[in-house]
C-alpha cells in the first residue's frame, strides 16, 4: 500500500516537474488582447500513440516546470519492476516543503505582470485633461446648486450592480478538479485568472474578449459537457446582454444629466445667476462662417475653416443622418425625389430648449411641437425654392440654420444636394455638373471633415460619391464613412461578410478615418426620433453582424457617429484655426496697403456706410426744396403754365373772338370759351405743370454738383431714388376742384384798377403776339424758301414746291392789300380766282395749297395789325375807365390778356402754396420710404453702389471682421482649454 501511494505521488510530481508540458506551442502576442498578453494558454497537438497529459490552467502560472528534477527510478510493479531502496521519501518531503516558496514566487511574478499590463493600459488611455473644454463652465459649479446626495441615493446599490455582472463561476469551472492540491497557490492563481477574464469581458467592445478553453481528453466527460463553440456563443451573448444593461444605465444617467443641465441653463436664462453667460464657442465659430459665406473673394482669399460636409448619393439617407444628429425631423421629406436643392448649414449647440432659428430671422421654432416642425420644414422648402434661379434645379446659395438643444454635440454641418448619375425630366441639363461642382467646392477645403453617406441597401458598385470623395481626400485623413440602412442590407445581402468588408474599408478604394453603420428608421416619414432610436437599438441588439463580431460595438448607432464626428471637427478646428487667422491677417495688410496707395485722402467706407452717407445727402437735398423762395416758385409756375396754355388761348380764344365785328360779340365769345376752358382743361393742366415743376426742381437739387464735395459714386443711387420717389408720388386729387373755382373767379374779373396793370397787360400781349409772329414768319419762310438775300449770300435755291408757294403767297398778298378788312377765311370764288391767275402764268396749284398758304399769310397780317393796335391802346386807359364812351378806340383784347395774366398769377400762387405746404413734405416722406426699402434690399445696394473703391472697402471691412472674430474665438478656445 505504501508503495502504491509512493508511486502515485512520484508520478504526480514528475508530471508537475516535466518542463515539456505546456511549452511546445505558443500563440503570438500580437494576436492576443492587450490584457491577455500576460497569459499564455498553450495548445498541444494530440497524438494517437501517446496520451496527452492533464491540461490544467495552473500550469500557466506554476514555476515547477522550470525545476531541474531528476527522473525518479520507478519500476512498474505490473511488469515486475521494483524501486531501488534509497531515501526518496525524505527527498520528496523536502521538495514539498520548498513548494510554498515556488508558489509565492509565482504569485509575485503574476502580480508584476498584472501591474505592467495595467501600466500599458494606462499609457494607452488619452489624457482627459485635454477634453475639459467639452464640459461647460457651469458644470464645475453644479455642486453649489445641486444636492448630489439625493442623486447618489437614487443610483442603484452595489448588490443591484453585482446582479448585472456575468457568472464568473462558469469560467473557473475547469479549475475545480485541482482545488484539493496546493490550496494556497490555487487560490492566488484563480484570483489572478478571474481578474484577467473580467478585464477581458469588460474590455474593448469591438474586440473579441474571449479565448476558447483548451480541449480536454476526448473521453473526459467532466470537461466536455459543452463544446468550445457553444461556450464562445454563450459568453458572447452574455457579454452583449451585459453591455446592453450598462448601456441602458448610462442612457438613464445621461437623461438625468441632461435634465439637470437643462435646469441649470434655464436658471441662467432667467437671470438667477448674476454672472453674464458668454457666447458659446460654436456660435462664435458659426458667425465667422456666416460672414465668409457672404464674402466676395475678389482677392483670392480662400475659406479653409473646418466644417462637416455631408455628401452622398441621392436618397442615400444624408438628411436622415443629419436629423438623427440634430435629434429632430427638421428637413423637407420626399420619396425618391430631390429634396435638398441648396446647401444647408446647420450649427448644432447646447441649450436649455430644443429650438431652431434662421440666421436672418428672429423667430424660434420649438422642435418639440409638431406644428413648429412642420412650419420649419415648410420654411426651409420655401427658401430653397426661392434661392433656385429660373431655369436651374439646384442653387449655390447657402441657407444658414442654428439648432440648439440639451445634449447636442457642438459642430457645424453642411448638407449638400445628393449626387446623381442621370438627369431626369424636369431638371436643368447642367444639374449633374452643378451638384458635382458644389460638392467639390466644399470638399476641396483641406480642413473640411467629409461625412460620406453610402446606402447599404443597394449594391456597392452603384455608388458614385465614393469615387468623388476618394478624389478629394485620397489618403482618407479627413473622411468618415457611414453605411446607412444596415437593417435592409442585412436582410437583402446574401453574404454578410460583404458588409464587414465595407465597414473595414476593404471593399471600396476610398480610405477613411472611421467607418460606421447606422439605422435611420424603417422608411416611414412620420417616425419620431425616439422611435427611430429604439428601433436602431433593438436591431443592433439582435443583429447577427454584431454577435458574430463582423461589426464592432463602437462602430454602430448614430450616437457613436455623432460623438466621433464632433471629436474630429474640434480636433480639426484646433489644428487649423490659428493658421487661417494668420492668412486673413496677411490679406488685411494687403488690402489696407492697396487702399492707402489708391485713396489716400478718403475714409474706408464700405457699401453700407456709403449708403448712409448718400442717404443723408439726399435727405438734405429734399429739405432744401422747402428753402426755395415763393417768388421763385411763382415765376417758374407762371412761366411754365403760360407756355403750356398759350397756344390754346391764341388759337382757340383770342383769334376766333377777334374776327367778330363789334366789342359785344368779342366779349361774349371770350367769356364762353374761357368758361369751357376752365371747366375742362385748365385745372388739370395747372396741376400737371405744378407736378412737373416740382420734379424739375427736385432733379436739379439731386444732380447739382457741389464743387469738390461732389462724389460721383452716388449718382446712380440718387437717380434711382429720384425716379422711384416720383413714381410713388401722387398729387392730391381734391386740389384740382378747389383750383377750378379759383381760376373761374379770376377770369370773371374785368376791372383793371390802375395804369400800371394796364401797361403790364399791354406788355404781356405784345410779348405774346411778337412771339407768335416770329413763329409764323419762320413757317412762311420754310414754305416759300429763302429770300433773295440768302440766295445770293449763301447760294441757296428754292425747290419747285417752294416756287409754287411763293407765287401763291404773292397772289394772296395782293388780295389782302385790296381788302384790308378781309375775313379770316377765303371764299370759294376767291380760291378759284387765285388758281386761275396762277394758271395764266403757267403754274398749276391745288386749292388746298392755296388755303394752307392763306392761313399763314392772314395770320401774319392779323398779328401785325394786333401789335399796331397795342400801340394805340397804350394811351387808352382813360377811355377804359369811361367804358370807351365817346371814343372810337376799343381795347377789349387788352382786357382779355389782363384777365389771362391775372389768372396765371393767382394759379401760380395757389400751386406754390400747395407745393410748399403739402407736396414737398409728401415727396420727402416718399424719399425716406424709398431709402428705407433700398437699405433693406442688399441686391439693390450692390447694383447702385458699384466700383473698385466700394468693392475694396467692402472686402477690407469683411476681412477685418473675420480676423477679429477669429481672434476672439481663438482666445475663448484657449481659455476653455
């Protein structure tokens, strides 16, 4: 019996001391997890001739295999061998006593290895001090305002957390058979192994955290209850369940944190804290980008500031990904049609309320209300439609939108129109090229983050955008690839490994910083963001792609995508913003130098400042209209009105009345015709004259150059303001009725009170008749040709028609000489007589030509006679006072012209009062309204205020503003860091 026990003990010791156990093959360290690099689990080849030794994990940490044990000389009792008689029992006892030192040394070595592995993990972790800028300032002050003891009580207990941990007893099940041997060493080694496996279980979710346990003997049923593959599947499922449990707990804590942040931000908005909140970094950065979008880069100043450019094929899910990041359905929706027709810049920032607003509008859209969401989508669609020019499908004009809300990642994204391969009906022929040019313009920015969206539900070979992105970023240093509609891809793709190839970057030729797989809903436009998140979480929880490790946990969900994009964005901002600030500083120096050389004595006024200067000048010129003297107004009005009505007075009133035989008939004819003229034409003509006079004076003041102070850069603007103001001005209609009454009363008065008025009427009549006589002489000269003096001096001859008219004129003058009191019209027999006399001399004349010539000849004769009559009436005022009693002199025509003259004076005075009291002020009001409209219309200002000087000043102002805001942003960035 003692021999049997001794033999068994020696066999065990020999098996423990044999150095060949567990040392034949080793797994390469680079293929193992970082923690598991300190653990070498051997794999032994099976042999059909030799039974493999017992595989136990204790060998991994035991130092017995390094002992130089000598083989004990044992004889197999079964075959008749016997052991030699020596002191082997004593030697065995001494070895067993030394075993505790070996186990202690093994424990120390294992602890050192664990510490070294911990240090490696610690070195790999990023320095979180660099990311303190992510947390706003008020978070560090939360302990002053929030009772964290209540929050700690609300958290789950340690027992509840322990229930969520995996069952580690199953992992150490293979070690139970050795529990009876070396209990102190076994306990120590089992603790190390358990800790290592726990670290593996809770390690990186994207790596396989398990290694299969070694195979035992085929006939050993104690270690083969479950196959290796089933163990792996079981542990992976348990890991996924644990991750989901922790994920839910984290989401709950994040939700509570979000509510607390919202509460703090609301208190800040209400002014509970006396400190003034500074503008957020992302808002400052967005302002810089807005200024750059309006900046006309005439001096080759390129915008290389970072932003996230979202590109993808049409209907690939770009807008849906953007909505998931913004946590609101804010974009117009459509099925299979182009919805994004212009670039949309979305600035995401954190705030107490989930709201959205446009750059050029003060209205806030509450994104928690469906009616506001619908209004926002409609407004975006309207802005896109208005930005698209006639005959085009897409626009290059950028729509700027800001979205604030609790928990949003701070970044600036630009959603571009989807890339298309074919131009369909209803699109402009250049739509495809325009979209490509817009996408390239944004992606060629070396500091832009390219978010490449690929539809996972279609064949990868149909993708267009991947080639475009690989051209713009061949090294993939600023590209993030996103595979959408993974749920449809998993269902439709025959080989799931194809999805793995896409996510690993092995299928497409393009390279990227990271690859992500997301699900943005079931394709229903009425889905809410919360339902889409639940569906995405449920899909990846049950997805075979994640269970079989084809996808890594950190590569799925839009939440992880949002965090990664935000980190890349801010990293790029920190790396490039100072360089861009230096570039704008150099541009500013160049522009300032150019201004000093070209315009040394002029201030640097941009377009808005020039408009304000021109506005003040125009208003001063309008006000100067009120400084015009009444005498000047009346003289202009009276002169212009008489020029307008003189023809009617002479031709239709005076000449017909003068043909009468006596004074009574003359006065009756004059009164009738004056009454008709006053009722129908005169007031309207007077108002027209007044309005034209006001326009002329206004134009004179607007266009009058003021010496050296005149700046011709305002000429186009002043002309446009003048035309628009005159177009809008309408004369008071009631003024015409009151003017009619005044004119009628003035023409009814026949009483000339003094000799001065009498002489003024005679002078007025003479000037009028002489002017008419001069015009008549000119007409007759054109009819009959030049006289003999001009013919001899200037060698000018007469035409055949002029010779005929000249002979006709001579014949008609003979007729007047024979009868000086001839009527104004020729009788038919007189026309026949003149025609026969001319035919007798061989001149054939048409009767109409005779009558036409007679009209001008008689008109000249009548005007000369009237002028002679004026000279006779100069001394007739005495007879006028006696009503021409006992006198053959009659001066009724003088009284007529006095009445006309007085009516003109009274009308001019009335119109002048209306101009100075009413119309000038109304015109001034119209000018102010036009200037206000022009001030709001930027396109109108750009059109009217043009030139190199304006453009240079405008560029200089924009560059200064950009540089100042960039410097403020950099300072705030350094302070936050």
